[in-house]
């Protein structure tokens, strides 16, 4: 009878690791996106281009490539899962038999023989199928790996991201307004644009179509006058309350403006709005609610990009 580990050891030698999911730091229930994410995370660390002085980097990267190729190919993944399940089942059976052998030696010898015969047969069949899938993938040249290597190479060579629209100075503006009020509390896109343009060039203004008394105002860049922005500006009978969504400038004492009530702008300055006020539109965003969600998402993405680039730079500076 074949030993309990001969077939799994041969297959593990071909793949390079015992458990592909564990090697990529994911679970067997991971989706294709999670498998790709796990591969890229580890591949960025062991990529030969990033570790030119480490002779083991190429071998580790090759193992990652094989693992990714198998787990992203439906047929190969199915065969591997079946082999892994049979391997784990055999291990459980072995442990159960060892635990009970002291008390039930004679009866368990017969049961062990039957279970082992069936178990090794299933494992042998799964291993053969897995071997065939590995050979098929090798013949195809691991096409997917070449694609992922190109993506990784571009990521490693890409310069750190520069400042962009993700970090535009953006205000959340609210005021009192009844749902049935056609004037929306006395404020419109044009009046808000005119009012806030005194503090710097406007990038865009979005007035909520779902909730009265709410808008977002974004500036093209930070200016010194933005640090003087305070709640309470606008129509004196219905002042505006403002808070920063992103890109808040610091005041001279290090605090963020917008919390205290300031001096109101005269009513006539809001009512006498020019006929045409230049303002940019935001493609693909229909309401202030959509843009607020989009802005928060972009901030999270920008922070994550910044963190990853700092990590890469730190790793590149570490001695091999």
C-alpha cells in the first residue's frame, strides 16, 4: 500500500508549496478578485525586479505565479480543490485512527484498511487529474501570469501620484429650507457660486436635488482667504452653516476653519447675482449626495495610494 504522504508530496513538489490558498494568504472560499489581490500583494514583495540582489526572489515569484495560474483557472482550481479535500480527509482519518488505536486495535485495523484503500484511491485519482491540469497550464505558457507580471512591472515603475482632483478643497454647506419652498431657502447654484467666489476660484457647485438646504462647494485650489471661511455667511435671516469635506486649510493657530459663526454677508450681495457665473460641472455626478459619497471614496483611495507608495519606497530602501 502506498504511504500516506507519497502522492501529496510529489504534487506539492510540482506546485512548489503545500497549500496554495495559505501561500497567497487567502481562504479557499475567496473570489477571483480576492485571489488576484492576494497574488499582487505578495508578488509586489517578491518581484525579481524589486529584489535584484536576492537569489531566492525568482523562485518565490515562480511559486506565486504557479499558485495564481492554478487558482484562476476553473478546471485546474476544481482539480486542486478536490485533491486538497481528499488530502485533508485522509489526514483527519489518520488522526482519528491513531487516537482510537490504543483501545480498539483489532477492530480498527480492519476499518483502517478499508478506509485507507478508498481514501488513497480518491487521493491518487485527484492527484493524477491535478497533474494533468498543471501540464496543460505549462503548455499554455502561463498566459495569465505574463499579464499580471506586466501589471506589476508598471506598478513598480510608476512614479508617486501627484496632487489631483481627489483633494480639492470642498465645503459642505447647509441652511434652513422647507421641502415645499420653491426658492430653497433663498439659495441657488448661482447665488452660492457668486457668494463663495469671493474666497477663491470655484471649481464647481452642486446643490442637492434630493434634500433641501444642502450643497457642496469645491474650489480649484487652496487660497489664503479660504482660512477665513466661517459659518454664518450668506443671507442674515438664513445664514449658511459650513464644514470641510476635504482639503481644509489650516488657520494661523493650526485649527480648521468653519466651526464658529462669523459675520454675515449683506442680503443684497447674494440677491444681486450676475447673469452668468463661470463654474465647472462634474461629469457623471447628478447630485450633491452622489458627489459627497464620491469625494469620500476618492479620499480613501488617495490615502491608500499614498500608504502603498510609502511602503514601496521604504522596502526599496531596506538592505537586502
